[in-house]
C-alpha cells in the first residue's frame, strides 16, 4: 500500500507537475483566469492522464523502443479526442470557454512525461493511479491559481460555475469583495506568471522550512564568506 | 568622464601633431611623486645580512652554485640560470653563505621560497670585473653573458632580458621602445634614474639597439617628468645613434608595455602575442642601465633603485643591494616597519606578508602608508552597471561582465569575454561607485582558469598514459596466448606426419629464439621490461618538459609585458 | 469512418518508412557520451569508484550502472559537472567511495626500497621507474596520486605526500564576500 | 589581504542617486506651477511606500537594511513613478504602483543592481493595464481648468476622492494631448482641427511643455555631472524626431509634428531619467544607441498605432528584455583583438 501512498504523495506534493516539474505550463498559465476554468481543465487533464497511463501500461512490452513516442502520442490523442467530444456534448458553454485548450492536452508534456516515465515501466493499476494523482496535483495547482487570479482580479470565486452545472448553479458564485474595482493585471497573462511564481515560492518555502526543521534546528549558515 | 577627458586629449593631440596615438580609457590618479623626487638617489650602506631568493625572475628557479659555509665575493655567481627562461643570482656584497633554506619572499601569496642567506663580512670586496668589448663578441656570447649576469626586466615583471634581446629572423625588431613612462603614483625610481644617470642609460640602449639591430629607438617618458625628459634628450643627443625622446601624455596606465607601444607606434600588440611579433620590443630604463653596468663595468645585477615613500622621514630613492631586508630599508628612510607595507604602487602593488622580506629585482617601490592614506573601502554594493569601469578600461574590456562571470565562477564565460586581456591595472576598481574589488575577482578567476588548464593537461597526459599501458598489457596478453597456442600446436606436430617436420623445426627455432630473448629480459614481471617502460617514460617526460617550457615562456613573456607598467 | 481509418493507415505507413529510414541513417556508432563523461573525470585512475579506472567508470555512468557521486578525486565540482552534463540532480559525494583529499604524489623512500617492481605493476600511468633489484623512483610530474602503489609495497616504503602550496602554484583566493551581514543576522546564525 | 588598487576616486552610489533626484527638482517645480501642489503629496506618498516596502523586503531577504536603504535607489524609483502617474491619482493607486515597482520589479529579482526591468515603468505599466480609466484621467492644467483646486482640495481628492461641493470631475480634468489626438483622429477629425484645442501649447501640451523643458534641463545637468552619457538621450530623441518627422512629412494631416512628440507625453522624462537607468539598460556604447533608438521607434509606433495614448512604459520594458541580447551582440573590440 505504501507504494500507492508514495505515488499519491509524488503527484500531489513532491513531484507536483505544476509547481515542481513545471511541465505543461501553457494551459496552466492560459486558462486559469477563474477557479472554475482551472478546475475543469485540471479534471479533464487528470482524466486523460489516468486513461492514457492505463492504456499504455498493459501494452508497454509490445511497443518497440524506437517508435514509443509516436505510439504514446497516438494513444493520448485518441483519448483526448474522446474527452473533447464528451465535454462538447455535455457542457457546451464550458467547451466554448476552454476552447482550444482541451485538444491541446494532447501536447501537454506532463501527460507524455508520465506515460514515458511511469506507465512505460509499471503495471497498469499503479499507472492509472499515478496518472490520476498527477492530474489531481495539476488540478490543485490550476484551481489554486485560478482562484487566486479570480479573487484578486474580479473579487469573486466560482464565477462561471453555471457553465458547468447549468444556469441554476449561478447562485453558487461567491462575491468575496463587493464593490471591487477589479485588478485587471491578475486576469491578464502577467498575473498568471506572478501567481504561479508565488505558488512555487510558497511550496519551496514550506520545503525549506521542513528541511531546516529536519536538521534539528541548526539554522543553515548563509554563505557570508566563501573559501 | 574619461571619455570626455580622452576626447579632449585626443583633439589636443591631433591639433598638436605630436604623431602620438592613444588608447581607450585610463584614469588620472593623484601623482604623489614630488615627495620622493626632492632629493637625489641615496646610497645604502651594505647591510650585515642579505636574503637572496632563487626565484627573483620569471621562469625556472636558478641552480645553486654555492653551499652553506662558502665564502663569496661581491658580484660572485651564487646560482646559475637553469635553461633559457631563467636568470642568475649574484652576491651583492662579500661574505659567507649562512644558510640555504625557505625564507619569506615579497610575493602576494605570503609563502616562503628557497633563498640564500648571506652574512656580509663588511669588506665589500669585488670579484675581478671585466668590461666586455661587445662589438668584438658574437651576439650569442653577449646574450649568454646577460643571462649569466642576471639581467631581467626591472620594471617589475623581471622577465629575463636576454630572451627579448634575441634576434628573431621571422620578426625583425624595427622599433626599440625604452619605457620611462612610470605611470603609477608614488613611484619615482625610473624618474630619478633618468635624471641622474641619463648618459649611462643611453649607453645601455645603444647595446640593446645593437643586439636587436632596431631601426628606430624611442624613449617614452610621461609629460609629468620634464626634468627626466630633458636629461634623456640631452644624453640622447650625445649618442652616436639616433634616439628619440617622446613625451607621452600622463595617464594611468600609460606605462603598460602594450599601452606605451600603442601610444608611440600606433600598433596594438595582438592578444596573446609578443610585442616582437609586430616588430617592437620594449624595455624599462633601469634594464638598459643594468645592461650598461654589465657591459661597460663588468658588474652583474646586484642592486636596484627603490622608491621609499609615504609615511617616512626621508622619502626618496635609494640604491639598495638586492637581498636587503625591507625593514632595514624603511627604518633607514626614517619610517616605521609597520605590517601594512606596500610593495609597488597604489594601483597594482600588494601588501607585503611581513617587513622582514628582502628587496628583490622586482622591488621598485615601498610605500609606508599611514592610517589616512589608503582607507579601507566602504562595503561593496551590488554592481549597478553604470559602465564607468568600461569607460576606464585600457584594454577596452567590459569589466562589469567579467565581474559577473568571475563572481559566479563561470570561468568559461570569463575566458570568452577575454579575461586574459585584462592587465590588472586596477582602473575599473578605481572608478567603481559600488566599491567592488573588481581586480581581485579577475585575479581569482585567472588563477583558477590557469589551475584548471593545468589540471586538464595533466589529466590528458594521465589518460594517454593509462590507455597506452592498457594497450601494452593487452598486447602482451595476446602474445602470451599466441605462445601457448604455438606450444600446443607444437606438441601436436610431434605426432604429425613427417612432411610437417620441417615446419616443426622452424617453429622450434623460433621458440628457442624467443626463449633466449625472454631470458635476456628480467623475468621478475609479466609486464614489458621496465627498461623499455623507463625509456618510454623518459622520452615522454622530456616531451612534456619541452611543451611545458614553451608554454611557460609564452605565458610569462606576456605577463611580463603587462607588468612592465610599474 | 472508413476515411478516417484510411488516413490513419496511410499516415502510419508513411511515417513508419520515415522512422525506419532515420533509424538506419542517423545511427550513432559508439557512445559519444562516454568520451564526454571521461573528459570530466580527473583521470587519477585510482579505482575508488569501484571500477578499474576512469574510462570504465565513465562507461558505467553512461549505461546508468554507476552513480555520479563515486569519484572522490573529482570532488564536488566533478559531481556538479557530471550532473550538468547528464541533466540529473546533483548529489553529494558518496562517502563509501572515500573522501576528497588534497592532491598528493607518491614518494618512495629510496633507502628502504628493495626493488621488487610490485609498485611498477600497480601504477596505472607508468609513473614509476626502476628495474628488478634496483631502486625505484616516482616521476612526480606524471603521478596522479591514486595511491594504488602504496598497498602492494612489501616494505611500506611508499608514502603519499600532499603537494605543498608554493609561490609557483599558489592561487588568488575568492574575494571576501562584500556584503557584511548586520549584527542581528549574525546573531541569529550564531544562536 | 592584497586589495590593490588602494585608492579610489569614485562617487558613491548614494551621491549618484542624490544627483538624479536633484535633477528632478526643476521638473517638480514646473509640475507645481502647472498642476498645483498635489504632486508633492504624491511624491511624499510614493517615497514613504518605497522606503517601507524596500525595508520590509530587505528584512525578509536577510539583507543589510540600512546599507541598502541609504543608497537612495528606492527613492529615485518612487519619484520617477510619482512623476509618471496622473497628478491627482488616488492614494491607493500610488501606494499600489510603488509597491509593485519595489517588491515585484526590484526586490524579487534581487534588489539593487539585479532588476532586469525598470522598476518605475513596471509599476506604471501594471497600473495602466489594470486601471486604464484612472490612469488616463489627467487633471487639466490650472490655467485651463474650469475650477482651480487648491493644495488642500487636491490633497483631499487624492485621499478621499471627494471634490469640493458643487465641482464636477469634468471641471478639473481634461484629456492629455496625446490621448485627445488619438480619440479625435479615430473620429476622422483632421489634425488642424484637433490642434485648435486649447490643451495644445506651442510645442507640446499647454503646461506639459514647461515640465518637459524642466526635464530637459535636469537631464543636461546629469550629462554635465557625468551621471549619464549622451548616447541614450540623443539616440532616443533622435529616433522619435526622425520617426515623427518622416510621418509628418508624409501626411501632415494625420500625423502630429515632431515637436508634439518630443515635448508631449513622457518623452523628456523617458529620455533623461527612465532609459538612462543603468541597471536595466545595456552597457556597451553601440548597445546604448540601439537600445535607445529602439525604444524611440517603438514609443512612436505605440503612440500612433497602439491602444494606449503613450507607449513609453511598454517600449522601455520591451527593450529591457532585449538588453542581454543587445549587449552580447555589441561587445566592443578588445585591445589587441581583430574586429
């Protein structure tokens, strides 16, 4: 069981795709204008990752090494197309918002990276789990970033939730700061970079704290003089 | 600022039609030369004890010719030049060799080095001195006697002069430049030498000119030394050969060999090359003087003029026997031998590790600072890329880039941005508003790169030797295997049909010969005979030595040209 | 639906041909990586890494059999260089393989040496001269300081002497860091 | 320790920064003359924010606070930003902009000497993107305003957003000439009609041209003091003048004359105080010319074809990114090397 725990830990924290591996930044930065957008794309990616890992792992022994990359891409592309069609069928408004970023999951390197580095070397069940946890890790980052940008930029949370759950869900939109001027920078691309940087910094800070604590309270000597 | 100053100077020069060129950058630090030029050069009584490091020059450490307890006369050879890039050491007075051991030397490392300690007997007794009739000798003989007399560049770089005075068929020297620029603040030993011994310097220049067969000869003197220039001009007028005196503008580091060559000839010494390759050779005035002393008086290099200045009672120039303790010299000049003594000028000098180090051939100036003279710089701030350093750099480098690379130890990049063209003149640090010790970073990066290169060369040699050894072992293994196979085959042929008997006989003969051969070589090892290995090793060592010597020669000669500034 | 299949099939065939051609055409003989790793290794040939020399270790790293932190003579800088080259994360030297020491050379006590040639056979770079029953000597400039000659000597006449710093090989130090921490910071560190 | 050279003639970083601030004084005086004393409040607020945020960040980064606070660079950033903002910007806008400039653009990148972008321009651009309406609301010069706000009124407006009773916002604001020009041109008015408006002065904007002239004066002082070299301002102004001149010659009915571009907007501030920031600029002489000319051309292009009335901030930030590239390709010939 500890193996699964480790996989989960890797996906959610240690090897988090968004803030540690820094893979697949294009959608991370582009669609996280609101919490709902980030969450939806994250979940879609998680689904694709779980499915592609699950699809590649059983056939990994039969794929010649030279053509593994085309094969992986083919599998991922097929699965993404399915997901794209699914969202198009059941949540058209969301599909219109996320637009090109759903097909673009194909070339999201985090998907290929997990297939290559995990599914191609492990049994199907852990592979599916790894893909899913990595996806969830990415979802966490995307929704956090989306939430931050939405909050700072518009003063609301969950705006656009009606796109996913229908017009009735509009009541779930939370207006955190009433009468907000709006801080456009957060919504625009620079806001995404700054926000992601803050998330990475936050994670590093926590890690360094942990490492410092592990060194039994010995504060690391800063390099005041060298040599 | 310097851009403006340079521009105005350039215009002035263009209008004045002096025929002089100029270089980029440079600074105008306060001169502080008056303190030490008010009184004539003073002689120094021979001290009781002298310490003579064997490494007073660039190149191989000279070979000892005396042993502890020997009595030597003034001017007697103590250590002979070892190979071409080397220079001899002589006794500055008569006395007894008290010790030959490691002593502190005036070097920025503060490390001791092998030195001869001489106890003077007080008689100051000369060996027989023989003036040389240089026109009657072959040039090679004259060069050899320069080498044996320990004549090195006295501008501070101490590169053996006989190498620079060799005629080179590929690069004939058209212009001989005598460097009397002396651009560093405080230092005035060349100035005083020129004022007082102009005629002797000119005699030396005549000999140098004869050796190099140079077409043109120019003495470059900064225009802040009008008396020296006048003296030299008068002495040059008396000479039978044409010697020009060029008054070059006073700007630091205008006395750097490359900078002076640029100013006088308009030519730039290509990076990593020697001035002789563009038909120029440059010597310090004091070097010319010591050539004269040797040729016309038969005296080797046993003393030099040293400026003692700063916080002393009698600042001035002293003619000091080599090996004299700097403590004694400073006390003689009426100063205190404090630990912060500086050898050289304030721009390129360094703190002596102790006052108890000897005067060596490179010692041109001793500054005794008082507390207010050279205050500790305020804490360094980050570089703000103001490019004052780039404006001041005489080599036209981008010091701020070199600083980044040196600081982050990105040595490849530092090399790519031409850190080895830096002459460590200190102009960049002088003008830095952030008080960054730029030159220290460059020195660090340079010596780190040189050490890395050496390590890489050593690794390459080791790799080659290891591969060679593995191949050899492999070959021997195959040979043994073959031998076994042949033996086995031979055993079979015993029973083989008779027509194979002939072949067997041949094989047996070969076998015998081989056995004989094997007997001749020592059987102690499975490996190839150590004799062969030794031979190979010896050849390779020699090759490596030759390579090393040629690289040091190039490197040191280049270094020398930059240090000639002092 | 059929069109889709045909398109995919056609593409597969076409791209398969391209892939096959590239696999044959651009095949790399040997492993250039080994040479690049070998160039970083210090060529001490000491075998502390567990391989009989620098090249075998380089091959083992290239194959992924050995870790990058097994070379004490290469030091921390060596591990960093290897990590950079291979694009893996730096890790501190593995103490199992020994610790970095100052560079030294072997010196044979010539009064004790019996001329057994055992050290000559052990030397990976043929840096020891001598013949049977004759005194041996080390060519200091060729000695890599690998210490392989020390163990075989039956009379323990070989010692490793660190290369002393002299004015000839002395290096300028890294300038003392320019930003002095404020007293408060120093105190925190000291506590 | 061997620390040669032992002597130095360099001015300190602090004295350089102080001279830059001194060079800004004429412009501030002109500002007060033209727009009233509100700018002093803005300056004070920005300075305070800069000092506080800088000290806070230095503390967080474990750097010597006093050493870096006294270098004066944060104050210069604050002043430049304050002078670039609309004179009656609300207090929180000033605080936010300065904080972004110091925290995001300067300290996060490593503080003094390490910021790749001009901090004042990053702060300005962030505000301009986020609050376009506020950032383009300029008060009318006192001489043109329907209602003249006193110092206290201006201060109240900055802090509370309230105007004296009975005064409408329109009565105290007007479009800037560049803004006006842009909007009117899109309405197909001819240049001749547009420039009839009283907001245009002889050279640039009424009042604005005085401020621009004061910047020019301060800039000349900096050149005389050898704080900046001539390369940057000359190349920048020449590029704008040439661009504007060419377009003006091509179609005087659609493109404003060079004088308006030189003395209008933030041209003079940029030429002598913004692009001359050494930290975020190139270091080679040729690089400086390319950098400044590039900013000039881009500024003009944004003014004429872009979505914003003035393009200085974006042009500067854009060319800040190019600095390493420019430096790499314009390395001067080193002594003893061939070209």
